[in-house]
C-alpha cells in the first residue's frame, strides 16, 4: 500500500512539473510575424547596406540591467567594420539585436533608413547573412546543407564550393552533391564545416554579412582562406566582423571598440594604432605579446 502511494505521488509530481513547463512556454512573449504584407520593401533592399544604431539600449529581461547602453553608431554601406572588446562588452548582443533575436528596449536600428522593428522577421533575416563561430550542418546531403530551400542550380552550388576550396573534396565523394552529412556535420572537420558556411553566404550574396567570431575555431590557414575569399566576393558588401583574433580586423575600414555596452572608440585601425593611448592599440599589444609567448 505504501509503495503504491509513494509511486502515485512521484508520478503526480512529474506530471505537475510537466504542466509547469508548459505554462512557462505559453507565457513566453510571441515573436514578431515572419512577414508583414504592408512592409512594402523594395526587392533589392538593402541596396546600400548602411546600418545605423540610434541610442540603442538592449537588455535580456525586464529585471536585468542594460547590456547595450545608448549605442549611436553608423556602419557605412559597403565598408568593413570590425567590432572588438573584452568578453561581456556587448559584441554578440549587438548582432542579436540586428537579427531581432531580441528587440531594443530603447532606441532603434535602421538599415537603409528602414526601422527593422517595422518589418517581418523573415523579410529581415532573408536579407542578412552570418557565419557563426560554431558552424552548423544538418543531417542530410551536401546539397541540402548549402541550399536547403532548393533555390540554386547545381552549377551555382559547385561554383560556391570551388570558391571556398571544397569543390575537389566533394567531387571525390561517390555521391557528389548528394553525399550524406550526419547530424552536426560530425563526418566533416571543423574547418570544412566553416567552409560550408562560407559557401552558403557566397550562394546568397546578401548586401550585409556578419562574421560572429567566424574563425575562432579554425587554424590560421583556414582563417586566411576565409578572409581572402570574403575580400574577393564581398568587396561591395557591408561586412561586420566580431573578432576573436584581433588581427582579423586590422584590414577593416573602421574599428568599433565596445566596453561595458558603450562605444568608446570608432575610427580607422591605422588612426587607433598610431594613438598608443587608445584601448585598441593596447588590445593589439596584449594579443601580440600572448602570441609570441605561445
């Protein structure tokens, strides 16, 4: 009798916890719609790729402090901007706000003059590209991982693979573009997975590209290959680079240095390096010193 009672109580507790979890999910705020019929976006938006942050304040929850604190910055269209700063300075939060993973508490982000909070999530995100730090591959085929929606021809896919130096590797496989990819791309090296992500953005050719510490997990040779390929194929795009290796932003047109959620330096790398008192100059010196020790 006691055993039955204890078992029933345990089962009841588990069911109550399940109900509690369901209620928590139901209470989550709903995301913005994927598309808005009244958007009226031009088919070639964004044509310039200019991004403006206007007094941007962002926090992760109402009860938490601001992570971004009044950012007012312009990312000029067609230029390369490197974002640097110590851990927790707000670099990744800024990118999450650009993709509307979270919306501003105060202020706004505009792309070519359009407030991104006034357009659908799909309408926004389909016009942006990102290469993340941790490359993502899905259970399926090489073709499906590069072109999940079937928007491109085989010739275009092969061209993208050749540009990211994976064409010969895939041609050696028996099934070519239909070669299987296991979950998380475990049958590919980390460097190859990152090159697949590079192939995706080459296929899409959006006007705005974000590199979120994209070369943090790859060797120097792969890093150099990615940088060279991006220079060739995104020369007219707006490229925002969050750098793990600070040397990755030395060839940027502009460097934005964040500290505690605020923009403290926003200038060309050359100007900042000339000023030995600049935080950027000190970060480069620290990185160089660490590199020579290893």
